[in-house]
């Protein structure tokens, strides 16, 4: 990610943690001169993707598998 995008994301989440909605965040970013899409939903998308990514990375990593069974089935061919 470029330095400009990192700064943008930091500002977005700083404002998000202050309990601002995505529309108000978008408005403040435009006022401050950030290059962001015309629609406030771009900010909403950034927030949702970041939260989803953080939740995924917080999941525990399983390093071993235990207690599983493998079953084999024999298929009989019919003779013609």
C-alpha cells in the first residue's frame, strides 16, 4: 500500500474510533483535501474490508489435526 493510502486509512480509522459514521468521515476527508471517491460508500467499503481482514487474521491457527477417520468404499462392477 502506498504511503498516501496508509495515511488515508489511518485518518479514516481515527475518525471511525471517534464514533463518526462513514458519511461524516467522507465529508471530513473531502474538506481536508484527501483523494477519495465521490461517493461516501467508498469509505464504508474501506471500513468493512479492514474489519473483515482483522477478524480473519485474529483467528487461531491449528497446527495439528486429531481424531479423524478415513473410510474406503469398494464399488462392485456389474458384468454385462
